[in-house]
C-alpha cells in the first residue's frame, strides 16, 4: 500500500462501471485483484440489481439521486424535443444528487469522473465531470482542473478510442488519472463525502470485446487504485458499487423497427433523415466541447442521398464490393456520413410507432397532441398500445425462444412526473441475452453487433470501521445507494427517494427537500460527446 499523504474522507463511494460477479470471479481465482477480493470476502457483499434500462446515462443518475427515471427524467443518452434530439447532460437530471443534499446541510463533497455531472453543481467541495462531458469541461470550483493538471500531470476525460496497443495504454493510464485527481482533491478539501468513478471497466468491452488479458489489466489497475484511495482517505464507511453488469449476449440481434415496418407501424425515408446514427457522427470532431448537436451534410453526402432516391444505396454498392473482396476496405475509408445518407431511415413524423433508440428499451407511439405530427389519436392510444404489446409478446428468435421477457406499459416500470419522456411500451429482452437494434435492415435477426453488453446485475460491497459487518445485502438495488450514503453521514434522506438504506449503516430520518430546478441546457452537449457515444455503440 502507498504511504503517500492523503486527506480523510468520512464516507467514500467508489463506482466501477459494469463490474459484476461473472467478471470478478475468474479474476479472484487467478489472484489478479487482491484488494477487491479481500473487500468482497471480508465484508457484506452481494449482487446489486440495476434499473430498467441498465444503461450508464440513466443508471448513474438513479444511483446518485435514489429515484427512478420517472422522477429524475433521464432515460437515454439522448433527450428529445419532438423529433429533434440532443445529448443529455446533468441539466436534464430533475432530482437532487447526494452531494447537493449534503451541500444543503453544509457538508462538503469531492466528486470525480461520475457520469452525468456536466455541467457541475456549485457546491462546497469539488466536481470534475465524467462521461457526457466534453473534453476540458468546466469544473467546480472554477480553475480546479488546471490546478489538478499542475499537480498530477495530464488529465483527460476520455482516453483515445480503442483499437491498438497505444490506445489501450491510455485506458490503463486513465485509471490512474481518476485516482490521482481524486486523492489530490480529497487531500485539498478533506470532504465529508467522496465519490470517484472508473468508466473504462465498461468501455474496454465496447471497444475491444472480451479480450481476457485486456480486461484483467484494466481491473488490475483499478484494484491498485482502490487500494491507494482506501489507504490514503481512510474512510469510516466505504461502498464499492457498479451501475449494471456486463456479459455475453447468447441470443440474436433483433431489429425492432424492421419488425414494426413489416407490421405497418413504421414509415421510412432516405437521405439522412431520422434519429442520429453512428455513421453520421463518427467523423465529427471529438474533444472540442462545442455546443452543437446538428451537422450539415457534405456535398458528397447530399449527392449520395439523391442517388438513394433512385435505389442506388450503399448497401447495393457494398454487395458489389463484397463480391470482389473490397468491402472491408470501403467500410474503413468511406466517409461515414455517406453510409447514413443512403440508408433507409425511420420517418418518425410519418410513423405510428417506432423505436427511437435501443438504449430506451422500448417503443414510442407517435401521439397526437404530444408529438408534433402525431398519427395516433388519444382515443386510439390504449388500443394501439395493447396491439403492440400483444404483437411483441409473440416474437420468437430463429431457435424458437421468446425474444422478450416482458412487454408492458411504461407505467409498470416507472413512476413520477417525467414518465412522459419515456417510451410508451417497454420491451425487456429475455434474460438480457438479445441485442435490440433500432436500425432498419432487410433481415429481422442477425448476430449481435456487440456480443458483450449490459446485464441487469452489478455488485455492491462495503468496508470500513463504521459498517455493520454482518449486514445482509441480498436484494440490494441501485436505488438504495443514495439513501445509504446519506444515512452513513447521519443526514436525512429525501422522502422522494425510491430506495431504502442498506443494512450496512443505521437508517437516517426522511425529510422533504425543495423541488429540484431542472437546468435549461440539457440538449446542448458537445460534438465530442456524440462521437464518444458512437464509438461505444450507444448510437447505432
């Protein structure tokens, strides 16, 4: 363990994105992560059930507010205004975070690399935003990022997208950056609450798939830094948690919009219309932090879109290239927008129902009076919902297995004033083994575009002199983390929280806090964020 000086933190929360038992257990057997293993085996530990949907942008706000998405309002990496879209940031989170509630009581926090914390809250302490922030984001207090860099050297929000050995080294290095920044701030501020998150334990799978040695190297780096953080901050209570799990999808990719097109719900168009796709944004500038979500098509893209109207599409050209062995070369070097420009897209304004984004995990009805050009009247709404539920419940994969574990009205999964931001029909994949896609293709089923992806169960474990060592964490849920942290600090938890304190600490009282004021700039994220989402497969 390191003997470097550090600042004390009373209650510590360490987030390890996508960490789960199927990933940890082989590492335990090979003695690759001794710190995590010792914590897991010595203290109260169990699986942590995530929310529906178990995706980063929505799950971390659920964890740090203790409320379901129907209350905090984030369901996806994107936020919608009619048929327009923008990348979501912290201004879209409509409930108080742990550190905001602590600030209300005069307590200080340090928060480093937590997703959905840009733009940062003005609190007692420090916030260095994580995922969905632009590179070089504004931090709290102003100027603290420059101070961090002067102290520890380079600090980047995003490592270079993967693919080669040099890029992977940046992934490993980023783990140390998070730890160095957090430990410096913990020493500088000596906060009551500290929260540091490691994202690359998820990102490595999206960028590299399951490469056993690469995953082990990432987890070894996290293990070393967890050891250093615990040693130097000496918390009374420490929780290690993940927002969801991750594993191999054994089933097929199911193209939901293709299915809805076959059944008359989806209308289509060509020429680059429709919701954002990785093809349109992959070549956009990544880390400039420009407040822009729209992009003008190039002259070549407009030409390709025109050609598509006459049936000359990139897929037709692709078949010819494949026949002469040049398809992979074309994919690598063709301007990305050209591919999207000729693809058939969902015409959202003309459709009756559609999947906007696979991350939303469901179907949106184009409702009259709610959506700008709604095609389903309010009188038809429940009938159409029932039709969709009955239709989707019957979907079977090629091997005869049901694709969906549950198809249900959205209100069966969420409750709160922001449910109307969600889809209308939830489509829960069977055992999270089927990869849902919003893309329109000729084939209804295909091998998963990303065979390693999110699962429902992460982990929770606790350590420190202030915990109940024999606490039972069975049945722990993501929504229980925030009330547990507040209880550990003896601070009243919000009566709007959906979770309850875990048994590791005595529960605090509830109180009513002022309503959270939602920010105004949620739709204005940088192009860098769009590119990151594309690189990680969250935008198709």
